[in-house]
C-alpha cells in the first residue's frame, strides 16, 4: 500500500505515508520513506537515510535494531511532517 500511495501523484497521500513511517514492520516504514521521496520529488529525502536500517551494525541484536528503528522513525516523521505543513493543500489548512 505504501508503494502505491507514493506513486499516486496526490499530495494528500503524504499524511498516510508519514503515518506509515511509524509502522513496526521495517519494510512498511522503508516503503513509506521511498513513497514520500517519490511523491515529494525529493529523491534523496530530507536529510535522513531513506532506509531505516542504514547505519545499523549487521550483527545488531533485536534490542539495538528496535532502538535504531525508533530513532529513525521519530526523526523522519518530524522532518516529513514539517515538509508537509509547508506544501499541504489549501483545503487541509485550518491553522
């Protein structure tokens, strides 16, 4: 689903993709990240690695892997939300 949302060309799909970054399944979070890059036309992302496992030691245990993913999710979500606040459709602005 994240793969497809990123290719819709509909900027409103960004909010769903941003929520997908927080999915506990790393592959879903990865697809949400890639989808945001495609949708936003920012192939290099917004300053965070596109892949949540980038920079993680290959033989990291489950606890370290989870902590690394959670840090990536928190920072990626923050940055993508800031981007979306700037580009969201007028009808979604109520602030």
